[in-house]
């Protein structure tokens, strides 16, 4: 297997008002093609900074990354735009990530306008196809973000990230802002999409349950450094590092975390990503809370 994303010794020092914050201090890891690498760690440990540096949304102070074998540190202009199109990012706050004045279809069409030659009917058709892929109804196309639930807005965020058919998605706390009742649906949608499109994910979360459920490999961040990396089933079940043990010990018990694929939401709509992922609090989905109900 080869690395879809290789992060090599990234350091990021933020300088503001004469003071320095060493947010990331020499972090290296690889996301193998077709797998999910979960980065877990407490708030402020540098997870988002790594994600932004890895895709060059911000410039690392030193170190860098390669995507699908290509070092991205020196890319400029057209080559940098091509890199942007081959990756996608999903953010924590799905409502804030959308332009409130654009309809859902316009929001999804935006990255297509920027990165592809699609226009007119072909553009609309691709936007509608993406809507369908993320389990939203065609009726959502004409709505504005404020008319959708948080979970539905995050589905739009995922559609936007997928628009250019990227190989790598960076998911920064993709479910942290969502109601517990819809988190599992969005995680399952992400799992389905990863399999169908052979995607690679860098998943960032402060929630150990989420990382354990989603990841093949896990890395544990603390104060800008990676303290432990390995198969998720080992690192997050039988950690070697003291810090990971303490993180785990601080977590509420999650008995019998068994994926329950096959269930569908009450009205059959939004069947994609429908099944709850674990026999925990998160999976007890009340059909009346169905996030895919279109507000009338
Ligand atoms: P995490 O995503 O794990 O919560 P972040 O990468 O957002 O962590 O932040 C890591 C550290 O860098 C924190 O101390 C944070 O306050 C600081 N930081 C993040 N962004 C900036 C910025 N733009 N300017 C200055 N400091 C920042
Ligand atoms: Mg963050």
C-alpha cells in the first residue's frame, strides 16, 4: 500500500502580538490509500493546525506533506488549484461553513464552477447527483441553509467536499456540532462514501468513540506532538502510552459498540448513512428526530 497523505515533520508556530504559540511540534504520520487515519486529542492539542498545514490551507513553519506521492510544499498557481481539487475538507460547524444567501444547489455547484468546466444543465445535474449521494432529497436543492437541520447542512458540506471527486478528505470534527441523535447517521454516510469511492480520510475528533468506530489507524495528539500511533483497535483499546490510558479512562463506558448496519430511518428518506453505528447513547435514534424530514 502507498500513502495517500504523508505528513513529514510538520512544525507550526503561530506568532501574534509578539507572542509565539508552538501549536504543532514535529509531527509525522501517513494515511494509507483507502483507509481512515483518526487523529484524536484534547482541544488545543494542534489537530486542526495539522489538518490545515497538511492541505496547505495555511503554511507550516517547517516540514510539509505529500499527497498521493507528490510533495505539495512548492506547488503554485494552477498546480496548487489542482491539488485543492484532489482533496476536500469537511468542517466542524456545518451551518457557518455555508453561504447563508446561496441555495443548497448553488452551494454544491460552487466548487464545481471553480474547479470544473461544468456549466448550465450539466452543472445542475452534477449538483443534484451529489445531493442524492449524501442522502438529501431533491426538494432540498432550492432551500437556504437556515431551512435545514445541522445534520442536513453537514451533508451539504460533505457534498461540496466530494464535488470534484477528490481522493482524500480531511474531516475536522465532522460530527462534533451535531445532535447526538444524528451523529451516527453522518458517520455511517461517511463510511459508505469512503467505501464506494475508495476515499482516504484524515479524521479529526476529540471523541474517542468516533475515532475508534471510523479509523483503521489512530494517532493520539498531546500539546502539539503525537504520543502514540498504531492500529486503532490497539491504540484505543489497549493503549501503551500513559496519556492515552488517561484519555480512555476519562471516557464514559460504551458497552457493546457493535455496528448495526441495515436499519433505516422511519420514512425511508435519507436511507444513506441511516443505520446507527453503535449500541450506545448515540445510536438510540428516535424516528421523530429524523433529521432528513424536510421542513414544510
Ligand atoms: P485543536 O484543533 O486540537 O483544538 P488547534 O490546532 O486549533 O487545536 O490549536 C492548537 C493551538 O494553537 C492552540 O493553543 C490554539 O490556541 C493555537 N492556535 C490555533 N490557531 C491559531 C491562530 N490562528 N493564531 C494563534 N494561535 C492559534
Ligand atoms: Mg480543532
